[in-house]
């Protein structure tokens, strides 16, 4: 059933809660630089996530762990300068919030002040509740993240689907309710069974945005490089490629090389 969309000039945390209440799905994509964020924002995306996935797709690291707070602020600042409509959420990088709530607050304040972002995202549930409380008490909006949490990849040892067993599924549901109670404005669920994700979305009033969590949640998020087909080495079941830019760009660059070497470029019309 189609739902009439409200025309939001600027998406806020309140907008997302309204969308869930009205049955309107929330669209979310990552961006890490000015040019890409400008395109994503102008296309009508609701939320731009400056994800720590920049560690993978921008810097070439195997995991999200190496990226630093300074680097996240750099990427976030570039995105903020580009976007005029989307809500911009920034990942707190590994090591900037897990061990000390005061450090979590300092990291969040730096992101908000130095980048101009609108919210931060943290991975985890009850284990980091004190950090979440500290950040929220300072007036900084927090988006939660449960299920597969990439910053804990060495603890999990695999990127396989999470919460398939009853005990882990029950804890995930409890953590989701806790994050809502603490005051988080939304929640990302990554790579968990679709039925569990739908149950979570129906059990809490805040929006639930999924990645590999089925269609029963309130919105979807993908990494922009994956959905545009710029990365041809990553093909999980949940990924839908809307373009194949890897091949298109390779052909274009190859043609440029040929034209330069054959003296075809620049032509007389392309000179002053």
C-alpha cells in the first residue's frame, strides 16, 4: 500500500519518528565526501550516514577498526557542507566510546562541534548504556546499532548472520527496548533474521533501519559504493546493485588512456 509522503524541507530526528508513525519507509545511504553527498542529498535521501565503513571503501582497510576520530570528523565535515535536506548521522569510531562514558561524550562533542553533524551512531546495547546516557544528557541525538556490529568483528570472528539462536535473539530484543528507553531516536539492525527484525520494529516506537534485516523494518540503509556497483568484490544476499559503475568507469578511463596516447584528446575544439 502506497503512503502519501510529507514534503520535508529538512529531515530531523522528529521527522523520522513521524515517518514511522505514518507508515512511510525511511531511506538511508552512506556518503564520505562532498561530491557524493551532494548527489545523494539532491536525490532525496532521508538520512546520510557518514559510516566508519569509510575505513574500508575510502582507505582500503580490511575492517572498520583503524579509522580515527579525526578522520571521521574530516569525512563528516565534507558531507555536512554538501547536504541541505538529509539528516546527517556520524559513526563514533572504534575506541572513542566503549571504555569510558566521559570519553564517549568528548568524542561526540567534537563530532558535533567540528563537523556540524546532527547525530551520532554507536554500536552495542546494555554494554554501552552509560556512554549513551552521557551523550544524550548533553543533548546530542543518538542512533543505536545492534545485530552484526562490525567494530566487534574480532570478537565474533565472522560476518555471518547474528541472533539466529534464541538467547542472542532475546538479548537483541531487550537491548532494542533499552535503547528506546534510554532515549535513542532510531536504531540500525544489521544482518539478522527478517522475522526477528520485524518483531523488533513492532515492539518499539522509534524507527528501525535495516541492512540485511528484511523488509519488515521501518527503513533501509546501504553503503553507497556497494549499491552503485563501484565495489565488485562484495556481494552479500542483502545487496541490490542499482548500477555497475566499476565496469562503466573502467571502460571510460580505458577510453581516456587510448585517446590520450593516440593524440585524439584533446581535439581542436577542446583547446584554447
